[in-house]
C-alpha cells in the first residue's frame, strides 16, 4: 500500500509538471506570435523605404554621369541629402531571447516550430544584421564624408520647406554647386553610390526572405496549436 501511494504521488507530480510546462509552452507560443507580427510590420515599413532609396540613388548617379553643363544641380543637391539614410530593422526577439537564455527551447514540443525559429533567428543575426552593420560602418559614413567634400550643407535645413529652399537658391545659386578641385571625391562618391545599391538590394532580398519565413511560421503555429 505504501508503495502504491508513493507511486501514485509520483504520477500526480509528473502530470502536474507536464501541465505546467504545457501552459508555459502556450504562453511562449502566444508571445512568439506577437513578436512575429511586429517583425512583419517592420518589414512592411522598411521595404518601401529601401526601394525608394535605390530609385533615388539611380537618379543621382544618372545626373552625375551627365556633362557638367547639363546637370540638374538642384536635384543633385536634394538627392545627395536624401540618400544618406540609415534605417535599421528592429528585431522583436523578446520571446526568442527568453527561450535561448533560459534553456526553454525544450518547452516547444513541435520540432518543426523550434527548428524554424532557430533558423529565423540566425538569419536575422548573421544575415540581415551583418548587412546593416557593413552599411553603418562603411558605406554610410563614406557617403557622408565624400558628399561633404564637394557639396555645402548650407541649405540642408531648408530642404523640407520648398519655398524657403527655392528662395535661398535664387539668392545664392553657387551654394548648391560642386566645390572646385573635388573631382576625385566626386568620383569616389559615384562609386560608393553603386555599393549603396548593391548593399540595399541584398538587404531587400533578405528582408523579403525573412518576411516569407515569418508569415509561414505564423500560419504553421496557428494551425498546429489551434490558435485563431
């Protein structure tokens, strides 16, 4: 009788432990869905911005290829300021971090979900974030440094006010033209703009891949865990 009582107590404790872990798993899964939806929102916001940036750089490079007499200096001045952007993706890794740091990946019983999540996390950290870091450490500062060698920043504060910018140019049209003797900086700037395009195109491909992966994970998790 004593043995049966101990054994039944053990089974009850084991069942309670399984119940608690299952509840924790459900909590992590709901939290993960929230994070993935937030990631999707950021992907949706980031993609149009980087596509627009590429279009602007293409236009800027096309203007720089023209003979000096045919260049649109107002457009060049405006675009040289606009293309110097550095928007980075905000990774909502709250749930992933908790699973990794607390050794709680074992709670995600569905191996497909766990493996896909690990792959998704690695793709952001070692894919998207590496591309962003290369841009931040190399291309972005290079563009700003070279631009400031051949263009004055005098009218940058006025670019958001079309009337004020137009009036300032009329008063001082030379302020938006290239500084003399800066052909080498202009040449390097033109080449760095091409690096910008390559980096941004690669960034967009990674974002689109992560976007598809996040959507697939959301659908699979909702179906497997019967979440509306």
